[in-house]
């Protein structure tokens, strides 16, 4: 038995000697051999080609340190990442720098000890609407060929469908910045470094960290001697602190929650703490279990009452026609009831988290800010805030605005500081419309009453003159008849008749205006020959025109049919001809002309009178008493006739206008619908 043990010891010693000899022989071979290192040519700061065309980066410097210590020559042939993986498989390169560990890759390479750990993050374009990882299906992905995230994350999540391939990681981020692609899933540290270095403004990080990744180096599968050399070099650099210095130089910092050693340490501490807590809880649980049983029933009762109360509140809140809301101290919405969606169309989850200012008009914002300043000033004086009612305009989902009445009440914390606001909002749009309609109606009524007062004053004044004349000359007529003096009877009779007609015109105009203002004037269009209306009005004013030797000509032919209210057309022509005769000197002329254009008859009534100034023309069709029309024939020219003309023409949905020059005459034009045969 002793001999057997001695023989076994000798065999083991021989075996160890052979292994030592093999290692020394291998080291001699390595020290004399040049090894080719591959990797990504643009993977800052781990490996990349610098501006001088040389391989650079933290992985390159680590290998250079190992090369000096072990007398090994490394030749760097950095390329695109997909080509680097192909080259390590085919044996064209011996080492690949900066590779992420995966079980799939372990089938064709052997990994060194970890050098760096990192999480992947989702880098998206600024206008990409991110809710969760699943909604990324709607956007275009950019990936590196043979990237580990394809097999480990993109394909299992169904994201590897709408994609394009980039030559390098910087190229991928550039495509997102340019809008060619929408997002990339890449190492957090590398992505942030590229974004900061290139000052990308349209790229942001969304979602949680993904894919915890362990960075290593790798050698060809089965090359254990080279793997051993690299591992010893990495361990030595880590132990003497050189690895940390190199990483600091290249600004490669591991997140504390991802470091392997700290992770193991934390797990051990957590397990120990958990064991202690479990023991403490177990003992504590035994001591308190009896007390808990006693209080359980009481708590259940209170909880039941609380649930009933909360249910009542929920039912009231959800079915209330008013909006119930809460704001924090920064005026950001923390709760809003379903009534807001019924009133404005926004879902609660869309509104919660938004600021109050985003749904108000500028004047509303200013009102609230001013009220807030006043509240702060009062609180400094020791005056507590009370509920306040505001009337504001809020925007709806369809872009419209509604009026709301908001009752706001401040909430205070234990220190007496305002921690937020709660209140109720009510839609008062219909009430506002009613109030505005009442104000507008009241304004129109005031204007209408003022106009009526002015017109009645004018009519009373204008009627006074002809009636005074009628009374005076009728008295003279009676006296002369009594004296059998018939010499001036014809003259007096003519004056009485003329003034009676003037009064009749005024009364007729007043009646037409009153009917139009009260809505009792019926609009009855019919087909008739406008020529007949011209003739009737010429005959009506023939005596008055002959008195001033004014000729009236109708410059149109018969059988010109129109479709209009005949009574209103008579009134329009009567007023225009009365004005034309009034403002035309003796020996002048008046012409009535027509023209058919675009389905309408344009009627023009021109005179050779005194004309009108531009300032007077602007006031002709207004209710302003001071129209600026000069007095003629002891008639102040109240302008009522022209207002009636305009209203009657507008009832036909037609137009009236005037052209005039001082001392050259005036032409009034108006249109009425033409009746086609």
C-alpha cells in the first residue's frame, strides 16, 4: 500500500512537471509569435481607428500593456463588427477585443475575464411617441450586423422586422438623428458618449435598462494558452489598479449597480441582512400576533366603513356633472374626475401630470397669477386663503373653447404651507352665451331706442314746417274767401297742396321705417314691368318738377321685367326722386336708366344737382342725424329716406351705392333681381 502511494506521488510530480514544461514551451512560442487582433473599427472608447489610421481605445491599450509585459507582438486589424466575428470564426484573427459575452458566441470563441459591464438602453428620435417596448413595433429599428441584441432581445420581442443595418454604432445614431431610422438598442455608456460628442439634439433615452452585458476579450475556440496569458494580464492590471487607470483615462466608468464584484458583495450583504431580519421578524411576529388578532376585527370594520365611504365618493365623483380636481402646489393636475372627459373630451390619464396653464387662455393665466400673488401677500400678513370662484375659458380636445366656473380651495400641510388646491369646475358656456346675448340685445335695444328717439324728433320737426304752412295759408284762404278776394286763391291752394304732399311723404316714410323696424313689413316679391313703376313715379313728381323747370327722362324701354317687392321698389324710387328734385336747381334734369348685368337690373337715377362730398357720402346710409346733407328748399334733409332705401334693398339681398361730384350732380345706383322670360 505504501509503495502504491509513493508511485502515485511520483506520477503526479511527473505530470505537474510536464504541464510546467508545456506552459514554458508555449510561452516561448507566444513570445516569439505575432498575433492578429480584430474588433470594431468604430466602437469608441473601446476600439477604433484614430485620425492617424492607428488602432486606439482602452482595449487596444490593455493589449499593448500585456504585450510589453509578456513580450508578445499584437497586430491590429480592426474592421466592421460583422466582419470581425467572421474573421475570428475562420481563424484569420487570433483575438477579438471588446466583445459581449453570450452563450451563442461561446460556441466558437473562449472569453477572458470580464473587463467592463454595462446595460443596453433604448435610444429614440425626439418625436417618437414611446409608451412601452411593445409600441416600438410601429417604428423603424437600426441595428449592427450580428449584434448580440438581435438574438437576445430584438427577435424574442418581435422587434426585428422593420429594420435597417448600419455599418457602425456611430452610423446607427447618425441615421436616427437624420430621421432615416427611429430607434436603436445599444450599450448605454457608448450611446451617451456618442450623443454628447456629436451634440445630437434629436436623440433621447426611453424605457428601462435592458440586457445586462459583460464586456470581455475572446480568443479562438480551444486556444487555452493564449486565453491564459490574456487572463493573467487582465488580473494583474486589475490587481495593481492599472485597469482602473486606463478606464478612467478613456472615461469608462462602470455603474455601481452593474459591477460584478460589488454585485456579489451586495448580494452577500443582502442575504445576511435578510436572515437577520427574518429571525427578528419571526420573534417579533410571535410577540405581536396576539395583539394583531385583537385589532384585526376592529380594522376590518373600519376598513369596511372606509370602503363604503370611498365607494360613495367614487360614485358621486364619477357621476357628477361637475368636474372634481386636485392640483399640487405647482398647479400640476394630480387628479381629475370623468366629467372632464364628458365636457372637454380629454381622458383623465392625458390630463393628469399636465400644468393648469396649458389649458387656459393668456388672459386667464394672467388672472390666476395675479390672484396667486395677492394670496401670497395676504398669507404673509397672516390671512388664510378662502375658496375663490373664477370664470375662465378652457380648451377642449376638438380645439374649441368653453367657459367654466371654477371654485378653488387651497390645501395646507402640517407646517401650514399650501400643498395644493382642490375644487370643482362647472361648464357655464350656455350661461355665458345667454349673458352675452342679453348684453348684446340690451345694447341693440338702447341703440334702437336712441335712433327711434332721434327719428321721431326729426319727423316731428319736419312735419311741423309743412303743417304750419298748411295752417297759415288755409287761414289766409278762409279770410280771402270771406272778403270775396279770389285773387290769390290758386296760389294758396297750390302751397297747401304742395305742403300736404310733403307731410304725406314724411308720414309714408315714417310708416315704412316703423314697419321695417318692428318686423311687420312683409316681403312679397313678384314679377312686374319696372318701366311702369318709373312712369308712375314720374307722374307723381311731375308738378313739383315743373315748378322748378326740371325735366325727368326715362332712358329705358318697356317690357323690362324684374322679380321684387313692388311696394318697396315704389318707396325706393319715391325717396330717390324726391331727393333728386330737392337738390337740383331750376332748369336742371333727372334721368332714370337701366342696365342688365349677371342676372340683375342695375337702376341708376342721376341728377344735375349740387353733388355730395366724400365725407357726406360716407354718412348717407347711417342713422347719424348730422349727415352733412345741405339744406334745400327749407328742408333740412333728415336722411330717413335713404336709410329706408337701404333696408328695402338689403331685404332683396341687393346693393345700393352713390357716385357724386360737388357742383356736377349725383347718381344713385341700386340693383334688383332680373326676371328672365
